């Protein structure tokens, strides 16, 4: 159905304003395979639109109040340049939130989703290969960490700082209509969230109930108990869900950094060991990812390179794919996904919709795909 809009269509919702609609249209063109326009072309077209609205407002061509809301947001940026004396200088330039930037970096790659980092979702076929490899790989802890990332969209820092008490709490919650239970992470919660310390961030993570049961079985296994016995917190529910072979976390939580100075938590350790200890930052997971990729490439030489953080983008694509194939409105799905992934801006979330439409070419797919990868399909 065609939207009844005009060049003066500026409703309260920024995403429905004609300028933002055109910006997404150009983004879609950039994501087509093969690409039909260059980034420089998109930049030029968008610049002309921006100048058009600046001038009709500046020159009073339209009556005051005709444009009810801002066509775009404007802000100043500093641009470095070499002045006439050969010195590095900075000048101020005006830009907007719908401008296209031209550079030689990966930021302009239409096949990349910019969500904190440059991400590329795994296709359904690729996911099947990864799930099989994780099962055959022989590291149950790492396998479940990957499951959490792919099935919830949680970042590595959150996955690595989950506590056993978090999982026990989830197992007692009533699931929503999609068979999910919600866990708070970040400020005021046990599991960390990227940006929590600097910006006091917090968010909700949606866990399929089937995944919670799998994690609870792991937490109560001899393997997990043996790892906890080597660790700072010992065999308690206060401990991390995931520990390495030495009983150390893959990512040292903010809570542990505070608890280490409190002798109540581990009388087995000396004062020096409580204060002077290594801070894990996820590097061990990168090493495990390297081994996993080598294992996959031995069987599938052409399999593309990927990172742990791509699992987050994979969750976003799985959700939207299922939502769209269930016949639901894509824009409503974007709003739902924004909350699930904790995006500050809906423009970040719209990249997933653009990717779904232009790169993957979403069509009707069997519900079994979602059943396998994400518990159950939205209805």
C-alpha cells in the first residue's frame, strides 16, 4: 500500500517524516546486490534534499507552521585540515543526522550493520554450520556462551558475566507469549552491560525458556561445579555461569572488582590475591573463536570470516526474519527489536530491516528455521 505523503509530510514520529523515508530509501539502494548506486551518489542526492529544506525555510517559501516538525537534526562537527602555514587546524562544519559520509573505510560497506561495531549476520545456512561445529568442538562452556549470544543478542560482556543466580531466577519466571523470560542487566543488576560504568546503562535480555533450562542443567553439572571449586566465589549461586578451565571468568565483572577488596567473599585468598588479580576482557573468547573458525574452515574452506559479536547481529536478523515471514508489519518489528537489543536510536535498528530486505532478500520461509534457532516463532 502506498503511503499518502508529500514533500511537506513531517509528522511527530521522525521515522515517518519524508526526509527520513528518503534517507532509508537511499540506504536500501546502497545495500542491493549488485550495488546500484555509489555512496558518493547517495551523498549528493541527500545533500540536495537537505539544502532544499534549509532554503525553503530560510527564504520563507512556505507559510510558517506548514512544516510542523524538523526535517532533520543539525549539529556541528570538527573537521581537521592543513592551513596555509602547514599546521593542523580544525574548522567547524554543520551536518545532519541524515547526511551520508564518504570515506574509504568499512563504514560505507552496505553489507555491514553498524551496531557498536561493524557486524555481519550469519545466514541460516551459516548458522547451521556454526551450531554443528560448536556441538562437535568439545567445549560445552563455549558452546553455551555462543548459544546465549545467538539466541538473545547479548554482547560478550553480558554473556560472560551472567551469574548462576540469574539463571535460577529466570527459571522461576512466567514466560511471555513467545516463550521467553526477561533478565535485567547493567546498572543495578549482576550481569554487566557495555556502557554501564560510563553511562549508567541498563537493559533487558530476552531468554527463550528452552535455553534457560539448558543453562540450568549446565550450572548443576559436574563440569560447572568443578570449575567453580577453583574460582574466587566457590561453588555458590553467586558465581559466574561461565568459567574457563582455570576457574576464571572470561570477562571480569564490575561486581567482582568491588568484591575482591571484601574478605567476606573469599577467606581462602590472601589480601594481595584479593586486590592484585588479572582483569579478563574477553580475549580468551577470541582465542576460542579462532580455534572454532579453524575447525570450520577445515571442513568448509570457503566459509566466511566471523566474530563473536556477529552473533548479536545474527539474533537481530533471526528475529526480524521470523517477524516478517509471520506477516507482521516490519515497522512494528523494528520497534520491538529496538527494545530487545537496547538500541538508543531506532536508526540503528532500521539497519537490520534494510539488511533483511536488500541483502538477504527476505521471502516466505518455513517456520522450522526459527523453531531450530530461536525456540519458537512469534505469532
